[in-house]
C-alpha cells in the first residue's frame, strides 16, 4: 500500500505570510519521506467538515505549481477538481502544464463537484447534477483526446471543441493519470470504468459494495478491474510521540485486504513536521509490503 498526503487546511501559526514557507517545508518533508503523492482540495472556501468558510484556503492549481517547485518525486493532484470550476480545455492545459513543469508528476483528479455555496458566492455557474456529469464526461473525453495529440473537432454533450491543440504535450505517456472521485453507482463509477486510471472513495461501511459495483461496470466496459488504482480518503493521527502507529498500520492493513492500493489523507498537526517524520519512519515502510 502507498500513502498520499492531502493538505486540506492552511490555518497555521504565523498567518498568511507563513503559509508559503510552511507549505514548502511540509512538501519537502513528505516528498523526501516517501509519500507517494501530495494532494490539495479544489475549494475556494474551507469546507464545513473541517472549519468555517472564512478559514484560509488556497486555489488548488496555483498551489500545485508551488508544490512542484518544492518537490522532486511525489505525484501531484487535486483531490478532486470540481469540474465546473474551469472550462474543459483550460483544465486540460493546466494539468498538462503541471505535468511538464513537475517533470511528469502531474495527475488529473476530478469529480462532478458539490459545493454550490462557494460556487454561487464567487459567481461561478453551478448547473444541476445531470448537467455537471455531462460536463464531466466532456472534460474526460477532451483531456484524453488532447493528450493523444488528436486535434480533430470534438462535439461533447455540453461543449464543442473546434481544435483541441495541446502544445507542449504532457510528459507522462500515454497521458497523465486520471483519478475520479466519488461513490455514485450509476454515473461516477461508470465513468471510472470507462475513462479513469484510479478512483477515490471514502472508507464507509459501503466501501466493499462500491468496489463490487465498480467491478460490474468494468465488466460492461470490457475494462480490466485490476488496472484501476483504488484509493481511499483517510485521516492520519500518529499521536504526539507515535503512540497511534500500531493501530494506524492495522487499519491500513484492513483497507489493503479490501483491495485499496493507496490511502490519501491529512496528517494531524502537519505544520509541526514531526508527525510527517513519524509517518515516513514508521508507517510508510510498514504498509509498503501490503
């Protein structure tokens, strides 16, 4: 099993002027410590499960560019991009740019989006669910075509792309990995089977069932289920002195037995750096053999 670091909050000591230096230190520690990927949320306001909307929140792709300059090996991804926040062609160029400037470490994490409050607060159109899924499939088709180097006209369900030129081309071949987030059985998991290299799920009691649904979609799409990287969200709390490491490793072992390949999550008190160092020293090596 691999471990990914999610950075979902930036409310750290020192205020705004210390966000950049602290983030760089976190990124370098995680990168050197063996975290497989580093991700950020695609939100403009803090989300309710973490804190009030007034808490500090950075724009995702600007942040990933900063992370690219402060790391050398970890994959970089949004967990996950809200599809309606950027036009499909612009998003394809942004992920391509991330991949090129990071030396081939960019990924496209994407989903239909859910935070209507922040979208309307900032004047971003937020169509109903069926339209967002049409937008999502258009984006997936466009990205794959652009990364293939096919400039022919593409007519999607919501958008027409007259000449999807992509220059420079992504370094990752055949294309940057695509991870779709969400657990919807009829649409989201079907799109995973049809287009994605990875899925991102929540470790709920329904997880095993969702994996079975994905497997059935793969059968219908004639897709090898084992080719899809199964990732799950998680929250890492190693304790002040690493006293929770044993329990954490056993929980991750259980997820691995279910078929999860990567656990992605926030690390409690990540700004202190010590929890990252404990993760690198005691957790990542322990779960690598799962």
